[in-house]
């Protein structure tokens, strides 16, 4: 069957070539009976890896200025920046545990007048809560008064041990009254009256509100009974749960703010005072406690609010979130190498903070990464790496020399030739002698510097306009056009990008005033 080369025909040829190269060549003693030609001329064909830089299944890609403008490629410099962000959560207001007081009696008796008579009632420190009749307390008062009277009678006695005994009784009964809840002022009043006080007043030990009340008017109470719970609400706590991936950003002392539906438009400011040392297994969150001033009592325990914890990290190398491509298996960015050349590079980043990722490895300050058009560049890079397999269509050092496909049966591939030859680095075209030098030598993938020396009969040509067109002979490959600059010694330099291994064509177009433009062709093999 005779036909012309098509994309499908070329692809089939390459696949068959690979098959026969690996399956038939090791067994020359058993050739295919239908083959009309041998595979000896194809020995030595090199399989090109599809892996790009840093083990990525991608490779460098070159994009022309027109195409960059069409897809909207934008870049941004990798720089150091202090990452500031806010963690948002829902919090609930609670009591400050350190400001809760319980009220107990120290002696049994009956409540005769309940003054703090409902839950939620505000009380002041030293304010009266109730009055109590206690037979034990009355009897001790009488004992104290009797001891004082006895002292007045025997204080001038010459018998020392008698005076000491009465004095000890006075001190003992006084201390008992203090331990049972009477104040020094109440004892002073008792001494002035000279008669026992049948009912004593119980005073509040703290400022706050009554959050629990068990006392009832007329109730018989004992020391083990909790009569009141008084809580100071001038300072309250607020609890919020944050996710474990946010934990590294939260530290004790950070500022926090809360807004509540009850007070629209108001923001209450506080700070983080404690972080739980354990994780909630069910919600995978960590509880954070914040402290807020509540002098006006607007923050009421049980209220829900929207919490914002302001975090401020160290100065780190960062990239915008738009620059990162995360496939789940790897994270990469594209580096702008200049001249439309973009390099895929694997990176390691931390948690996103305020639209930026901190860079842990893979980038240095000052490099530029693509922030717009990233997905299209990524697709171009993957396509280039896939096409790079087996040097298909002239890539990787394999070049199709024939324009037509000859007769081919199973095992027969005519017209395919491996060509990695380079053209002479010095060529004469019309009246010009042009010499090409490449730095580095031999050329390698990536950026390479070209040096062109142009001579005419009268000597070195200076002041010419030299344009370099860099291309690989394959369908879909865009040529790179660079204007060469004149150096001090009269030569011309240009930097081009070789994106893959293979034979690259360098066309130097030389324009000298009104003279006819001269085009010189070079072929440069790239092997690494």
C-alpha cells in the first residue's frame, strides 16, 4: 500500500518501530517471515524520558509573545513577607472559673431573713445575704461575755494562774466566734451591748451576681450546705474550636475579637489565654480559650459569637496561591526563565495564609512565578513531555527525513533515518562569513548563549541588525525570535532556549543598511 505521510501514519510507524526494536532485535535468528527489510539500520535509537526537571512528568515550555498575550500570562516575584491572617470560628461565652465563689455557713441554724432572694440578683462584696439564728452561736456569745465579766473581777488578783485561765477563755471564745462567721465589727458591737445577738448577718464574700441559690427563708441549714454561688462577670471567657491544621498559627497572647447578634455593629476585643493540650477526636478540633473584659455586662454566658483570631507569623519566602498547582501527588510552580521560557519546578509549601503559601523548599528569592495562565502553560508542558517520548516527530534527536512514506508491510519501515548531525559552525553566504559559538558547549536544555561573528571582505561587520530565530523542525513547535545585541568587540550575542534534546535550527538574519538581508542556517544538536 502506497500513501503519503500523515500524522496518524507517522505515529503508527513510531509505535511499530518501538515494538520491533524491543521484540525482534534481541532474536535475529527468528525474523518475521513477512518482513522485507531488517531492523539493523535502526539500532542505537535512544528512548527519551518523559520526566522533566526534578522528576516531574513535564518539561520546559516556550511560549511566543503573541501567545503569552493571548492566554494572559502574568508573573510575580518570589519574595519574603510577614504572613498575617485571621482564623474565623464560632465561640460561646462562659464564666471565668476563677471568679466563682460558693457561700457556706460555719455553724448550723435557721434562716430568719433571706435578703439575697433570687438567682441573677447582683450583690456587692460585704453586702448582706441573709440573717441566721444559731443556738450554738448565741451560747458562745454568752460564754464570751461571761469570760469578760470574770476578767474584770480578777484582773488585779495576785494569783497568776487564775488570771491566765480567764484570759485563755476569753481568747478561745473570741476565736470561735470569728471562725463561725462573726466579723470583728460584730464582736466589738457585742462587747458594747453586753448582751448576745440572737441573729447574725451573713455577708457576701465577693462582687458579682447570684448564679445559684439554694437558700430558702426559714430553712434549717448546716455547714456542708452550699447556700449561694456568686460569680463575678466583669471578666468572661469565650471558648472556640479551631481545626488542627490551624493550630500552628494560634499562640497564647494573640489578639481576638468577637461580634454578637445581640449587639450589631459592636466588636469586643480580647486575647487568647489558653489552648487545650489535647484534640477532640470526634470533631478533630482543639478548644481555645479567650478572655474578654465585660465591665458593662454585655457579654452574657451562653451567648454565641463570631470569633476572629488575628495571627501574625514570621517573615518567610512566599508565593501567591494562584501560582501553585496541586495535583494531590505533587505541588509545582512554573518559573519564568525569560524570553518566553517557563520551567516546571516541584516545591514544598506550608499552610495557606491570607492568599499566600510559605515556601519551605524549591524556590529562591527573586525568581518569578506564573500567577495567571498557569493551567494553559501546565497543559503545554505536559503535552511537550508526552511528545518527547521516543523522539517523536523530530524531537529527542530523531528526525524524519522523508516527506513520503514508501511501501510498508508488517515489519517494513522505509525512509526513517536517525540524524543527530550538526551543521558547520562557520558558513559562507553570499559575501558574508558567519561563525556561530554556543555557550555552554555542547549545548544543553535550557538557556544558552549564542555568539555570532559576521565578517565581510572588508572586515568585521558592525552596526548590523541581527535577528536569531530558534526552532525545532516539528509540527506545532513555535519559533523563538530574539534580537541579538552588538558587543564591544563587534560580535553579536543572543540568548535562546532549547526546551528538549534534539536537533535545533538556528537562523541568523543579518540586515546591513540597504544591502540585501542575508539568512544563515545552522543546526545545533542538544544532547543533555
